[in-house]
C-alpha cells in the first residue's frame, strides 16, 4: 500500500471505531436504560447515520485543506504560525485533502453495504455486552468481598464516608425534620381540638403496638 492508501485506511479505522462506540452506547441506552429490545435493523440504520456524519466531516476537512492550499500557493515568506502555510506546503496539503476525500468515499460505500453495517453493529453489540459483563463481575466481587479482602478498601473508605455524609445523613436529617414538623402540627391541632388529640394519641398507640 502507498502512503495515501495507508493514511486512508488509518482514517477509516479511526472513523469506524468512533461509529462503533456511538452504536455501542446507543445499544446500552436502548436495551438497558430504556428497557427496549435489540433489533439489528434499527441499529444498522443508526450506524448508517453515524457513518454519513463522519463522511461529512471528512469532506469538510478536505474542503478546508483545499482552501488552505489555494491560499498558500505563491506565498514564499516566513510563516507566522503552525497553520500559516506557504507555497512549500502546497503538495502536503493536496495529499491531505486527497486522503480526507478517500476516507469520506470509503465511509459512504460502507453505508450502502449491508454486510459491513451488520458486522459493525455486531461488533458494537459484543462491546456493549462486554461492558455489562465487566460491570456485573465487578459488582459481584465488591458485594461478596469482606473489607480485609478488598485491596482498595482503605482508598475507597474516605470516599464512602463522604458519600454517607453528603447523601445518607442528609436524607436522615431531612426525614427527622419532617417528622418533627408533623408532631408539632399534631400538637397544635390537639390544643385546638382536645378530642381530636385524644383520638390521634390512641391511633398512634395502636400503630406502635401493631
């Protein structure tokens, strides 16, 4: 393979990896977070959309490089920055634009290839399942592990204590405040209507016994 062909192949590999990650996340959200079912045709459509978006980006990059090449032609002064191109950069800019167009062309061909789309979705599904399995394995190890067996226990203890202070204790405090408000409201109601207070007291006593 030539230099341009290698660059195109690398660009396609990077783009398809990004599409695979996008589809994997969509599978996780659609099937787990939203409780849906896995339908390969649906995710093939999602992969097609993502591939087209990546192809659009590659074409836009080619257009930008072409504009830079035209601006650089005939300029022989010293550049003022990394992207301040000169005539000596024209050849490199042309090659990079050609590579970007090659990537875009290949990605658009993939959108019309059902087998390529299916393979991409199957890879995304396998990656999604690997994530789920890894999370399950990790949770099972943590849930079934004693403190003296956990190598990260001391490191995570402080984080757990902070979570307890910020979440659990705040929830408990809010519950206690709400309970005190209810008790004060009941006392005020009893002062206004003694017979109601007596009934409420009997009801509370019966509830405690139950």
